[in-house]
């Protein structure tokens, strides 16, 4: 066309038309690229010694001659004396480090994460034993405190998950339909990142106070919750069961984690300066997430979680005695007695997490934590005192099977000593029941209270819980007498451009018509859920704080949820289902 004296504009339009006709790019892209790149292309065409048919062959197959001079080699001077080739370097990642040292094959490790992956019998589930003393004392009837006995009010916070990168107006509903649907872009703005993801339009703008999608909460929502609680409630003490950082595990750094922990500590000290706070470690306290290696692992000094253990110990000393330091800094577990007659045991349950890759090097009782738990419980049994256990991942959640089974046996052995267990992790309002001899038809022995999360992830309203506990007086049973759950409808707050309103959602005894909160009463409740549809619908609404229509849960859904409430043993299948 240039030889025929065609104008520059005609040649440019011809190139755009060819791009469209051969579907080289969509029409919009052809036009935009044609206009934006034309100056460069025309400048080249005026100066190159290669004809158009040769240049065409660099972009389109079978265009131009078989031999293209554009492909003619030219030389660069490269010095000789190439040094000897070294072995391929080993990556420093947690997973690769584990794979180099584990005795389990990939198909076995796969079976820990994906159903029906690997053989039916997985050696990873092979039991290992913790020494549990015999001579279990006779089981006493569930205590019934006298009317008007003193009680304690206890706040339980869990899974706060503050996202410091939360961006108002960004996409909240970031589902993409992919099998591995990550939430990397939920309520965040990544447009300045090299991994840019730009939507044509925002379906659900992230609200000022948070969004009930796969988003964590902005700092202002955490601060608002603490201000509301401090101004409207008074507690004897506070429980916090882990997970302070956001879910964006790909962005984790120790520096950011340390700043987040220090900031949350400062906020708590500001709002609750004279209130005891008892905490447990969560899997999202680790960098990388879940990576808490036991001391037996090689390279512990460089790969171990010592830095985070030290920081949390320093932080928690604001409320707890210095006597916790040694155990806290060693295994991120500790015990202490806040009142006479009761001991709190905070256990590092990340030593049971299936996502803690370091455990696959040696699964057996990391840092002897369960054996330490037995010693603590045995000591309390001999003293005639009661124990409350707090942790993050419950034994029926994403625990490795052998750890879960051993913990289950410990709970059953010391059922007369353990007055209550408080955990989190799942973000939902639920519980787990233990049965004698791990027999679903056996007597209910204990239970775990799993508090709903303060974060909105996934698809929840933020919530907190208050327990009424029998105590503090001589002869206290230290059992939980009732539960109050509070939540905030942040969708309403965003629409009205006002602070969230924190409302009482329900109280357990009256709503569920329970005579007490004994393990037997909770067991009966699960059976009643299958018989009384209205009762189950109440539970289903509370499960994620009124986000789902109860009619959306059919018979299969109902049975699955009820089964989970009765299952405190991981990977137990339908063993405990009714």
C-alpha cells in the first residue's frame, strides 16, 4: 500500500481491519491497539529493510515465505570459562521443606486435604499415644447451683481478623466461579499491584463498616465494637481465642503481624484498662499461616515460631502473671489461676492443624503439648479444682486425626475436672459434644463452646458472646449457666450511614428451652433439632447471624449441621450422626 502511495491513515485503517477480520483481538482491542501503537509501527515501517510479508510472518503463522531473514542469527560475544554447575537450590518455603523431610508420600498428604485422594487407609491418621493416668474418679451429677449464688459475666471474642487494607467502595462480592475461588480481591484495591485485577464494574461496593461477604473487617468496626462493649457492659474477665490478622495469607509479613498485635493490644488496654484478658493463639498469628514448628524440627532457630511466641507473651503479660512466660514462650500454651478453685489452660491447638505443614515431618505430640495438658489436668484433679480450657481449633474441626483422638480421650478422662471449653476458628455460632468412650450412643461427657467471629468472613455479621458462669465463691461449680449472643447488622449501618447497632440476638436457655447447659442438655437439643423444625430454624438463623433463609436448608443440610454439632472427633465421617 505504501508503494501505491496510500496515505498513512489508509494503511493504519487497513491494519485495524485485518486485526478484526482474522480475530487477532476483539474489535475494541484492535481499534485501541491500532491507534495507540500506530505511531511506533509507522516509524518502523518507514525505516526497516524487511518487507511487509516478512514482518507479517513474525506475528501470524503461514504468512510470508518459509525462510524468513528476520530469523537470521546474529552473534553476541559470550566469554568462556563457564563455572561448574551447582545443584538446583532448595526453596525456603514451608511446604518444600516439609516434603524433603517427611516420610509420607504425596498421595498420603493429599488425603489430608482432599476427600477421596489417596488410599482408603492413610498412615497419617495412624494413632499415637499420650500417657493418661487411670483411676478416673466417679462421675458426679451435673451441678445445680443454689438460687442467687454469685455469678461472673465473661466476654468471649474470637476471630477478629482486622484487614488494614480494607478499601471502601472496592468489590465485596469477588466470587469468580473458579474451583479454587480465592478472596484475594474482596474488599481490597489491588489496582496498583503488579497482579492487577480490574473489574468492568463493581457489583457490591464494600461498605464503610464492613461487608458480609468473604471480607474481613476494617479497623473502625473493631474499634466501634470495643467502644460499645466498654461503654455498655462490665465483665469480670475477657476471653480471646485467636486470629487477629486478616485472611490475606499471601501478604503476610512478620512486621505487619507484629504491628497488628501491638495495635490491638493498645486498643484493648485503652478500653479495658482494669479487666483481666485471657488469650489463646490462633493459626493466623503464624507467618506463614499455620506454620508453628515444634522444637524437634531441624532449623527451628530459623524456621520456628519463636518470635511470635515471644511477642504474644510480652503482650499478654499486660494482663497475666509472669509465671506464664516459660510455657508460653516454649509451646504457646500456659496455665494460671485467676481465682481460687479454678485454673485456666490456654492450649496451642495449631499443633493439631492439618494446614501446619511442619507437623508432617513428625506428627507425634508436638512439643509434648498434650502430655503437658494431662499433667496440668492431673494436678488440678489432685487439688480438687476445676479447669476451663481455651484454644482456637477445636478437636472436631480441621485437626489431624491422632491429635484429635488423644484430646478427646483426655477430655473424657478428666470430665469431672473440666468445667468448660471455649474455642473459635469456624466463625460460626456452634458447639461440639463429647461422648463416653467416643461412642455416639454413650453418655455425653463434655462440650466445646465455639463463639461466632467478629469478622464478617465468610458471609456473616460480626458478633460477640457473653457467658454467665457460676462463681466466684467457695464451692463454685464454674459451669456455664447461660449464653448471650450479640451482633451488628452492618448492611443496615452502611445503608443508613450510621454506626453499627449492637443487638442481643438470643439467650441460649430461653431460646432453646433448655433446663441447663449440661452436655446432656446440648445432646438433647441436637435431637430436638430434627424433631422441631422451628427450633432448628432459630439455630440456623443464629449460625451466621441471620444471613440465610432457614428454608434454604433442606433435610440433608439439616442432618449435616446436626451431625457436626455432635462430632468432636476429626475425620469421623458420619459416626456421630443421628
